[in-house]
C-alpha cells in the first residue's frame, strides 16, 4: 500500500508539471516568438526568449517522463 503522504506529494508534483506544460504550450500557441521584432536591437532578446522557452519545454517533457516512470514503478 502506498504511503498517503507520498501519494499526495506525487499528485501535487504532477499537477505542477501539468500546469507548467500548459503554460509553455499557451505561450507557444500565442506564437510570440514566431516573427522577429521589427527593431533589430530586440533580435537577441527575442532569440534568447525562444531558446529558453524551447529548453523549458524539453526539460518539462523529460521531467514528465521521469514522473511517469516513477509512478509506474510505485504502482507495480
């Protein structure tokens, strides 16, 4: 039988992960980084923001896979 505290913590972590992924998807859906700003002085900041958003997206998916793996291990 699973420890209720661990189950509660796991649920909260899963909720936080889901909300984080939803936020990244919403930002991505807005296409905020789809086009370079007209002002060339803003290009570096734009590219940095797009890169950071992509890295966050990749890391969240990696965490999601780890959480799923741990959850499957506990339910077995």
